[in-house]
C-alpha cells in the first residue's frame, strides 16, 4: 500500500466553513514569514511505519536569536509539549516547532537541538536551546515498539520548510493519526481580518488525532451518529496539537487567549476533549522579534489595546471568531484530505465518506 493523496479541502467540496475571509492559501503560511516543512515515514518492509514529522518556523530568520512572543493553552492535558514551562514563564519562543509521534518525541527533541547547534555557534555556549516538540500517538497504525522516526527525518522536515501551500491529510506527523474513528492528519486554514485601518492574518495548523465517531458533527449536523460503517477494530485516540500564528501585535497573555479559542473550533466538530486525548495548543505572534540584547535592555513594543468598554465592542471578538473558524476549517480539511490507511497488525482507518456526508447534509 502506498500513501494516499489528498482528496480535496472542505470548502471546495461543499462543507460550510464559516463567514470570514481566508488568506490566499487558506493556510498557516498566509502569515508572512511562517514556513512549514514535512517528512513522511512510510514503510511496509519489516517494521510497519506510518509516522513522520511536521516543522513550523515562525519566521525566515533564526528564532534562537530573534524570538517571538508565544503562549500555550490546554483543553485536555493527556499529552506532551516540551518547553511549555518556558513559554509560560518567559512568553518567548526561541526554536521552531516540531510535531511528531509520542513514542519518538525524544528523537525529535534531540534532532532539533542538533539541527540548531550545527547552524548557530551560540547554541550550547551562550545559551541552551529549548526545543518545542509536541506529540500525538499514532500507534494504532504505526509500530510504536520500534524506532520508526529518525533524527534524519526530523531534520528533513526542518530543512524542507517553505512559505507556500501546506500538504494536508496523511502526511508528516499526521501520517498515522485518527479523527472520529476515521483517518485523520494534518489540516490548516487562515482568516484575514480588519482592525481599524489595518489588515491582519491568523493561521492555524492542526495535527488531528481526536474524537469518537458518535461525536462527529459538521455545521451542527450530527453525522457521526449516521456514519456507522467501517469502524476500526477498536477505538484508538489521542490528542490534537494546534499551532496558531498571527501578525497581530499581541503580548503572551493575549496569545494565551487566542490559543484557548482553538477549543471552540474543535468543539464545533464535536470534540469534548476526551479524557485520554491531549488537546494542547500554542499561539505565537510574528509582529515582534525579541533580540537577545538591546541598548539599556529596552525595546519598543506595539500591542493591541485590551479591556475596552464592553458596551462599545472589542476587536478581540473578531479575533476570537477568526481563530475558532480557522481551527474548525483546519480540522475539516484534515478529515476530508486524509484517505484510507492500513498499518500494523492489519489495523485500518477508513477515509471520511465525503459524498455520503454531503448527501446526509443536503438530501
């Protein structure tokens, strides 16, 4: 069996995806400077591998020297994102983000350190690198008892990052993941909003590995309760990692509020943050690059005004709408793009039945 190609994006197939305008690519890479790279590991010879790595760079420079403001939020906490304590304490992201499988998180962490060490002599001398690595368990299809992801795969994802279209579905870190007992994977979307006289972009990338079939809904249609065929041999869930990028000038506390609105987008698809699933989200802003040094230790920062008179309305309402919509559409893109995949021990995840779902929604 070879890796399936993507099948189409949610809005192009006819699924409702909100009212706000997407960016040109409808992807996280619509935020200027953000780059995404992916490496897919697919092997049927001996060890069964259905895994990979997805890397997100916050800008075209060196994030170890030019950090960005960032924050995290947890919907359900059965999972791992490294450096979350640093992000909470400092509010600064000083490394690219790597998404991978649970069993090989340590390999991705080590590879990130090695990759940045080779490219910056200050790593390990002037300061240590704190990689950001987040995981989803793909062990239903991937052989978790073997080393299927290598440092070379992670470095290939980091090396291949570009600012163009992002491949979705069974690719990179989403190669072996599930979604509502269908095949899941990588999904992305973006929204463009107007605040005063200025235009800003919010982009979301998800690795979807969450939900049980009966929970699935699209635009309020409880499709999961009607699409009961092709259930996997047993339910295997675990986690949704979200990365929110924006060029809005936000400080870390504001970014934490953005990350929390991913909950709403996933909830619209039916997620309740199941007990055995790790919904862990990160948001960062490209509006400022925070250097390691500055004259007098001070730099000027532009920031959104918050805490307006609520009776007058707040621009954060529109921002939160954009995050929720982009998160919902990114999830639906992952669901639609990912086709059927078989893996270890004959386990199989069927692709979401697009035509049947549309017939149920529009009889």
